[in-house]
C-alpha cells in the first residue's frame, strides 16, 4: 500500500505535501470520493539528532578504560 504525506492547513484542510500525493489525488481519486486512512504524525528529526548526540556523548564519557573488570578484581583473580 502506498504512503502519501499531507500537511494540515488553515480551515482544517489536508494539502498534499509531495508531488506524488498530488498526482495520486488528481489521477486516482474522483471528486467527492471518500477515502479511509490510518494517520500518524511524523517524528521530529531534529529531536532525534539531539537525542543520539546525547547518547554518543554519554557513551564517550562512560566508556571504561580498564576493560570489563576493575584492576582490583583483576589482581584478585591473578592471585588465585
């Protein structure tokens, strides 16, 4: 099933956001036809960039320098 993007404009009208959506409405949908659809709002890409930058910063800050076990635990294991 095809996905088309629409933008809400003044007067609570949905306007095609892409040329593909406009072409679909002009060629496939007759005037007065009823369309059924499941709508979802697109995610904010700027927020996702900030979120993943924060994750990278946290990983760089947290990254262990001594390996998977602490030096004290390593000394304990080598003493056995």
